[in-house]
C-alpha cells in the first residue's frame, strides 16, 4: 500500500490520548490476551462495551488529557504515512472517510465524520471504559473509533495474521463500517443480545467486513480534497491477501480453536474465518455497498 508523498494528512480526524491517565474507577476487563479469552470475542472488532453490559459508567472520557501534538507534528504528508505506522493509520482514516463522504453524497445523503482515538492500556468512552484487551472498537455513544496501535503486533504474533500495512487498514476500515451502519440505522440490529452463526450480531460484523472491502475497491480512485488526487496511489493483490488473512485470523472459529480448544458456533458474534473473508472479498469485488446485505 503506497500513499501520495505530497498529499497533506488531516490530523484533526485523529485524537491521540496515548499515555494519558484515566481517572479513578474500574476498567472493562483485565489487560492482555487473558482478558480477550474471557470475553470470547464479545467485543473483538466490534462496538462499544455498553452493548455487552461491561461498561463502567463511573468514568467519563478524559478529553483534557488529549495530546494531539505528537501526531500533528510528525504526520503531515503522505510521505510520513509511507514511513511511520501511526501516520499510516491517519492516512487510512482520511481515505476511508473521504470515500464514505463521497459515497453518501452520491446517494443523496450526508456523511458525518468520526474521529479515531489512539489510546494505550485503557480509555474512557461514552460506552464505558475499555482496556486494550478488547481490541479495536466503535462506540455509537460518541461515534468514535478506538484503537490501541499495539493491537497490530498482537494480530500478527498471537492471532496468526500475516500482518502488513493493509492488514492494519482492514481493521480501521472495518470499524468505520460500523460507523456507516450507525449512520444508516443498521447497527441497532446487533443489539438484540443474541449470539450464534445466524445471529444479527454476526450479520452486522460481516457487513462491516463487506464495507471495508467496498472502500478497498475504491481506495486508489477516491480523490483527496487537498490535492484532487487519490491519497492511496498503490494497492496490490498482495495487500488484499493481507487484508483477507487478517479477517480470517479474527474469525470466531479460528480464535475459539486457538484459545479454548473447541469451536462453539452458538456463541459466535462475528462470523467464521471463511465468512469474514467471503464478505470482505464481496465488497472488494463489487465496490457496491448495496451488495453487502448480510441480512437477506
């Protein structure tokens, strides 16, 4: 994945609170992989902790601790995105949101931009307090995407993904798929409390995978507002394979087999490895969000 060296990055779409302290209270779950195993994918690549009854309402987001200077000073252009991990995520956020803003406009709607929050260890959100153990997530309460960048190393070393820059891009695009669902009213369908291979929770996650693929289809043609040229100038089939490999690595069956030694489809919340790959590929192949109807 390659970015236009001369394109400007919009760091206003990222809030960097890494290293800040959350005021007193309790965290959602314990840190590390143990917390993730205990959740059994309840929040992995999903939406905010309040939907699982895991929120800590005695803590509020600590906006005063925000430290935007690091990202603002180091992530200025596409050249920075080509050389620095956090700047690459800024560029992906810009590209994903540029696409959805243009797609909503084309369809006669209005897209509301959503910031990504970089955090470390734990973070306060409108959906409660979460730790890094829950993985990346979208909070409908404040319409923000939350991401601990250390997750990407765990995706490779603990979950068996091949890794690579586009694996990271897939994660970000999936979370913005939830934001699109929030704006269109689809996200509410995941909140009936049911799990299982045919549950609405799984269908919502698979649709977010499909939406990530739709963005990938258009990534090299979506024009950056500052230059009038695409921010992403190169995307190879090897990049797409990294994305589908990441999707498979976080399939319910793959993670259950790895961490509990057996597969229990009745507890699925995100879909199997094959399903996640299939729906990402569906979005990438068609480039049409209308072909992402996982509910039919």
